[in-house]
C-alpha cells in the first residue's frame, strides 16, 4: 500500500517555468525523500528532508515539509528540458529503521523547450 | 564504483518457466531491496534484506524467492513465471533505510508470454 501520494499525476510546463509537485502521506515519518526517474532508468536520489526540518534547498530544488498536514512539496525552479522525468516521494517510518522506503506513484513532469 | 548492477536488462519468458534476476552492489551496503514497477502503480516492494542471511517479505512477495549469501549479491528468483509478473524490476541498496539515500539499478524489463 502506498504511504505517499504525489499530486498532480502529470504536469506539463514550458522551459524556464517553475514546477511544483506535492506529496501527501498517511502516518508519522522520520523523514521524506524525493527521487527522479528518467525514462528507462532507475530512480536517482534528489533530496532528503528530516521531520524536524521545514525547508531544504539543493541547487534548483526546494523541498518543504509540513508534518502537521502530512505533506511535502518539491519545487524545481527555472526548469529545463532535461528535468523531464517522473518524480517520486518516499517515506521512512518512525521506529522502523529496518524497513524499506515506501514510494508514491509519482508525478510525470514534461518540460517543453 | 559501478553502484548497483542488474542483469539481464531485458528478458522474455514463457509461462511456467523459472529464472533468476541478478543484483550486485559494490558499496558495502547491508540493506538491499527488490521492487517491481507497473504502469500507474508506482514501486511496490517484493522482498528485502538487512544483511547476509537475513531476508523478509514486502508488499507483493508471492511467486518470488530471495536469498542473501553475501553482502554484495541479492538475487530474485521467479519460481514459475506468470503473465501477471510482467513488469520492470528494480534492485536498490543503502547504508540504512529512511536516513540515507537509496541507490537503484537500471532495472530488468521482464515479459512473460
């Protein structure tokens, strides 16, 4: 069963625009991670945000976490055609360090040049 | 470092055949896992391992076996292939789930006729 659910399922934007994807989850977490998957490839880790953090930046990526709403957002600024990919959030459950991450179904981002 | 290596990249099987999907990592990660990815379903956990000799079932374990005789290798066996097992299979490894990034292989695309 999915812990995280991304929204929207698909997003199409013009190059240079910002892209925002959201993730909602059901139970308390230790942290939340975002991954990118290019077509035909495995997932690549983008960023990890801990439950006691509210915002984190990495290059053109900005991730926020609102534990009261059980939600996170991933913002990609000044998007490029190379950002075209699927994006997944994944959650780690508290008190269960020996349990693998649970992934959402992903958001498919298309950046049109 | 090669990271996580999965073989084969593509495979076509007939119903009832058995096969082993190979996964090897060279990062000395104790934690490894197998996921399957189907359209619209995201990633679903099949089996996982927290170290050599220790494995456990995930969300969709039926029809699959695993073993972990070394830290490096975590093969996934299909006992009697069924069309419902047509999917893309990903192996992942990490130093620790939930607090460290997961590293993914590029997947095995499996078709069962």
